[in-house]
């Protein structure tokens, strides 16, 4: 790759990533998955209905299928891959986040396709509002469609995180 | 294809003047769907999401009005101060898509697309909003009623950017209701915005998704003003029923993939009746 092929640079999960040899109108979802080797965000509806492509763009949870990647320059993008902690208590590690762990232990994952989007949406909710009401949780994930679980175990996982984060604060 | 990511309004206007055929991109929730489904292949994009001037609002207490930048996202409009000052706008904003869509979508996008099902538009109609447009060397203000001319048609010129809207802060009940196939993540099958303006003794009613434009029910409004003292805001069940019936007659719905004309007309009669009953003080 020479410099002439450089089209634009995105800051993804704390790293500047060059997007090369691509059509400049591509969606952020496509660029993440096909250009930057980050397949965690899923593509399903491609019209903002399902939430499986949810990422954090600056301070907002958005559908990456509805963001033109080239317009996300000078922004901070966090995908589900970026929620993995590289260090735990100063030690180098690759560990899953508390939200991801709660989804596992509460059995909130069945086919798993919606899970990355839900994980990002729940992180976004709980970072802004550490003790949401049931209705606030429902509204926060109303844009993330799951056809397997019936949502019961997802709410259980969210409640488990609320409880554990509350204990840590105390 | 070119993509210009403007960081201020002057740059955005200059880019648009240079390529007036460019598509303006705000939140992307309409345009990116067209691109993803291969319904549209852009030649030039002028992206506005980094234009801070479009993302601010200001409350002008002395004039009793609020300026809302075209890029202010719905997630801002659904909360205070809008919840208190413009409750119908806050309610309508909260019904738009999902939290992800409300983080991206804006009134500017609703106005640019001008779909009759745009949830912000009945509110702008009921409030007699003024739409502000700018080009490199000109600026003009248009009543919303004169701005939207048809399904996805408006009077924006190719080199103009919608900078925002000005809406009045009214004294009186406001409400927005819509019917869709489920509670969340739904595009309107029929919607209605009712705003009471005690200062002019007016009840204003605007309908969405039941005609080529947003429909202001002027005949129904006038009928009501002749029947009851709007400043007292006491509306009987019988008056509300007749209000709904008349509003449904002013609707011009069609059959399409989302619903039927018959159901839409019925929905409007119910929405208008219920909104007026809610306006009872």
C-alpha cells in the first residue's frame, strides 16, 4: 500500500486505522467488518431497525450501518471488540467486560447474532445511568432486536451488572 | 464520488455551492438506507454532522420562541428544556425509531427528506414553525406550511442548507400521538399533533402520514373555536367526538404497504378525539 491509496483515517478502539482502496461511500459497518478486520459488529437489516451493528460514535450508541464511514473522521469509534480490557489491575490480559460476563453467566445468549449490539447498547446505558429503572432498560435496548431469548435473560444480565457495579461502588 | 466533511456552516455552504447536486448528509438515517439497498448512488456528499452551528438551540424568552438548529438530534429534543417548553415536540421525538436512531436523526433530516410520516413534521405544522434556509449569499425564512409541498418535496433550493427552525412557546396543552404496528421502532401509520394556544384562543391540529403533505385541519380548528371557549379549555366528550370526525374528513390517506386509507382515517378520528380530551384542563 502506498500513501496515494490512503483515503481516510478512523480512530477505532483507541487506534488510528487507515482505510485504503475502498469506495468512499461505504457504511461504517462495512468498513469495520470488511476493511478493518473487526467482524464483531453484525450486519442484518442494513436500515437501522435491528441494532446488531450498534457501535459507540463519540458519546452516542448508533447503528454503524447508517453512518457513512468517511464522515466519521475526527470521531472516536468503539466497537464490541474495544470493550475487551487489555489490562486488569495493571496486569496484561485479554478479558471480557462485566456486561459480556453477565450475558454469559445469565444465559442471555442463544444464537448470539444480536449479542454484540446489545452489549454495546447496555454498556452505553449503564455508563450514562448506573441504576436505570426496568422501563429505562427496556427503552435503551428497544432498538436491539433479539428473536431467540424473549429478552428475559437479557434483562437478568443487565440487572446482574447493575447489582455488581453498585456493590463495587459501595 | 466525493465526500466533504464540513466543520463549519461557511465551509458546508461553499461546498454545496461548488456542487449543488450534492446530497446533504446529517444523521444518515435516510440516505444510508438508500445507499445500502442500492436505491441511490451518490456523486457528491456534503456531510453536516461536524457543523456545530447546526447542533445548537437557543431559547429567546423575550420573544417567546425557541430556535432549534437543524442538526440537533432527537435524543436532545425528547428531554428538557423541550419536554417542558415544547411537550409535543418532545413526545414526537421520543417516538422516532430507537435510541440509536434518535442519537443520529434530526429535524433537519425530517425537513430535508419531507416524508409525510416524519414524526417531527406535524409538530412543526401545528406550531406554525418557521424554517430557516441559508446559501452562500442569501438567507430566507419560510413557514413550514409553505416549505413542504408534497411527498418528499420541499422548496429548498439546491444550494441551500436548512439551518434550523423557530417555534413559539405556547401557553396551553400540547400532545403528539401516533399509530403504528407496534410500540417501539415504528414508522407512523397515522399521527396527529394538537397544540392549544390560549393567547389566540386557538386549538391547532396537524396530521401526519395521511396525505401528501402534513395536513393542518383548519376547518376543524375553526369549527371548534366557534363551539367552545378555547381559553377555558373545557371540551365535552361530544365535542371531542365531533372534532375527531371532522379531522378524519380533512385527512387524505391512501392505501400503501403500511396500512389502508380506511384504517388511517379511522385512526385519525380516534387520535384527534383523544388528544382533545387530554387537553381538558
